[in-house]
C-alpha cells in the first residue's frame, strides 16, 4: 500500500479509515470530499461529495492537473498548502473554496505519503 491516510469519518467522528482500502463506491459514500493526487498533482481519485461541492464531474477531474485544471480559482493557494506538507506528514488548513456555483468555508486535511502522493479531505463548514 502506497499511501495510508488515517482520518476521521466526519459522519460518525469515531472510526479511522484508510482511504486506499476503499473502492470508489465506498469513497462515494463518505460525507466529505476526497481528492487523491499523484506526486505531480494529477487527480487519481475524486469522490462524489467533492464533485457535488465543486460542481465538477468526476470524469472531468480524473487525469487532469488538479491545481491548474480542476481547482482553478483556488489552485495557487491550495498548491502552496500542499507544498508545505512534507513526506509522511499531515496538516489541517482552513480555506474559503470558490466553486463555480458557490463559495464554502472549508476544513481541508492534507496528507502526503513517503512517495509524494497527496490526499485532500475537504469538509464544508456550512451549516445544513
């Protein structure tokens, strides 16, 4: 396994989970956005919650350069956050995300593996 990302499931706040162990259907059941990037910043995985939040369909995001082609309005700021995360490290940032159809205050958990793969778990701070 290349990347082990231990994060809390925001639905229950109880059970840690390893995102690499989840297939796409399970990733889509998570109540928060997940974006997995190659060391070069190419989108490798993109779940349903993030697609709905960002207004970008999964098929449009996969294989694209995340900071340039997907997170267009937030790419520079997000790339700076990611650049500051070293191998086998994790940080939490608070950022206002700008999607095509809305703006969200968000909590973003960023993890980087020893090989450079990056995972972003994105939770909106908007009240339901």
